């Protein structure tokens, strides 16, 4: 679910061709003021789209912390998925372990726990592939 602000940001980036990171600067502080993990994922996505991967990573880590604080399996996996694109396989592995733990602790039905496990494995593989791609480009 993308906010109107993020959609407007995308349009501004496309139309203006703003320098990397400049258009997303206001989104991160605004997301910090929102206590949900969803706003931080959106801030990270906007930063990543504008080329500012450092801010994107920071936002995704805050999103993970917030999701974990409210025991959100979905939020934990969303943050992991976002970091997987950046190739942060170590962080993704840790987030997947947390998501699996949350699913077990909250007695999520076995079929849903299996989905969490499978999604987690796919995210770790995606992060590893992204890391290798980034390494070979350098």
C-alpha cells in the first residue's frame, strides 16, 4: 500500500529528474513521526527509488524494529523483503528468524508458519543473489 505522498514523490522524481536522495529527504523525518512500521517501509522504498540506499537501509531497519515491537510477522517480513533487494543477507537472515519466532510464539497455524518459513528462505536467497550482483558490478 503506497501513500499519496510516495506516489507524488515518484511523479516528482520522474518529472524533475531530481538528484539522488534529494526528493526523499522530507519523507524519512515524517515517517519517524509516525509510529507504525508501514511508514518506514514506504520511506525506505522512496529513498531506494531515488538512489539513496543508505537512507533506505536505515528506514528498513527502523521498520523492522517497529514491526518486532508490535509482534508483526507481516511487518518483519516486509522489512526483510525490502532489505533483500539491497542485498543485506545478514540482516535478512536475522529478520527471518525473528518472523519465524513470532509466528511460533503466537501459535500461527502450521500452514501459515510453513508459508513464513518458505517466504523467509526465498528472501535469504534473493538477498544473497542481490549481494553477489552488487559485488560483481564493483
